[in-house]
């Protein structure tokens, strides 16, 4: 399959109904139709339906009307339609900067910086990560203030490398960083767009750059989070387009350097290989955050937080058993250890076992619906 030309896009998906407007593409179609109608009218100007000739009376005979003024006006209208058409196509169908913003276009209220930092502090473990994030935010905040005071601002990369095993909180921290950057004015929106190789790489020549560009456009104003980024540098065969995706991301970072942050994530050793695979990556990513595995106590705290969030409580005996369970899980962890992901699997299995136990009880009450027993945990196997 050959290259496909991406569909033309006219503006963004905004709430035109809020201002009783139609989408910009609709107005563009009207202009094109007007242009065509003018062309047809001008081409056939002066032609009328032929009727049987009648010999006018001498008294009714009038001189032919001078239509040059009307012709000139219609020519000017056609030129104006052409010019507006070109302008709108050049702007992607935008209505124009003077048009009032719709509700969807208006920037939402910025998040509170202190609340975001408090949310960061509430995360289980990750003490070194929390410290590094606070330092990064302080640096970015002061840099932004220096810019506002027309002071020199040393070059600084806000792009990050997250290294660590699955389930260590990388995506959660990335989402918080996107909001923190937004809160201090470094980014204009603060959204997180999460992708992996499948979200960037296509299977046909010429399609990867288009697919990657689409992801970048969605992330402008926020953070593009590329999970398992090392897979982009893995040469899987003749038709591997991962490196094309890397080059497209690097170009997008440069073109949107004032309003786009990229965070790449993956296993520690593989991410080091990934960054060294391309000089452009090494020059843009110079901040590394290492996410350590959660220890047994932290895994237990994560489990308790899931229980609290879903209004489950553990008996004292169940708590003691759970502590020993997660200490053993950490001690015996292997290459496929999933950290918080493993905890979530255990939680979901426990509430399934709990449901089997209480569902057949004819006298079930609210306490039964919320209380997890030691026997529920023992049945995990």
C-alpha cells in the first residue's frame, strides 16, 4: 500500500453551538459554492432565455442598459471569495483570531500548585522521586519568573527519562508533572498523552511520520508520555519504522519546544541503550528519574489504599496476614515483578473471593459487604 495523504482538518472540535456558529469547514464549503456560482454566473452573463421576437413599438424602444458596473461588482466579489478561500485554507479553516472563544476553547482554571504537590506527597514511597520533582518544579518556576522579568535564562531541558520496572508509578508521576508545569505556566494546557510503540509506528512506508505527528499535535500544550520507548530503537526487520518515529518526535520537540514536554519511560538498562542510540536523544534528554521497586511495607500500604478507596476494611488477622503476604511477594520477586500492578491483581482476586463468601449469606448486612477476613486472603493460594 502506498502513501496516503492525511485528510484535511479545518480547525479543532469546539462547541460552535455555544455561539450559534457552524463549524468553520461549513463556512468554507459555502464560500466554495459561492465561488462556483459566481463563476457560472459570470461565464453566462448577459444570456437569457430566448423568446419569440416581438417587434417593439417605436415609442417603447429604450437604449441598452450599461451593465459594466454590475460586471465589475461581480468580478470583485469573485476575487474576494478567492482571497478568503485561500486565507481560510492556509489557516486550516479557522474562523479567525477575532472570533469569540467557545467554552471548549477557553482555558480551564489552572490547578492549584500546593494541592498538586500535596497529591505528590501522598503517593506511597517514591521519596527520591518526590524530591527530584520538587527540585525540577522549583527550577522551572524560577526560570519562568526570570523570563517574565527579562532576565537571562540558561538553556534548560524539561524533557525527562523515567527508568524502572512496571507498576512503579511512572505514569502517575508523569500526569502530575504535566499539571505542575501547567500550574507554573511552563505549559499552556497540562494534558498527558500516553502512547507506546503501537501509537506511533505504522506498518507501511510514509505512515509512521503521520501517525507520530498526530500524537504530537494532541500533546502540544502538555506532555507526550512514551512508555516502553526503547522498543522504538529495536531493529525488528527491514520494514521497522521505529527510528522514523524517533526522528519525527525529535523534530516535534524542536518545533514545539516552548509548549511541549516529552517523557520517555521503560526498564533502566533498556532506556540507557535507547538514549545512546541517537545523538538527538542524548542531547535533549539529560534528566533521569529512577523509580525503585516498592518494598513489602509499601506494597501493603498500596493494598490498604485500594481497600479504603473502595470501602473495604480488613480484620486485625487479615491485616497481619496481608503484611506477611506482601513482604514475601517483595522478597521473592522475579524479572516479571509488577509492583503496584501485582497489588491490584491481588486486590481484585480478594474482593472476588470475598463476594463468593458473602453472596450466599441470607442475612448479609453492610458490615459483611465491607469486611475482608483472613480466610479471604488465605484462599489466594
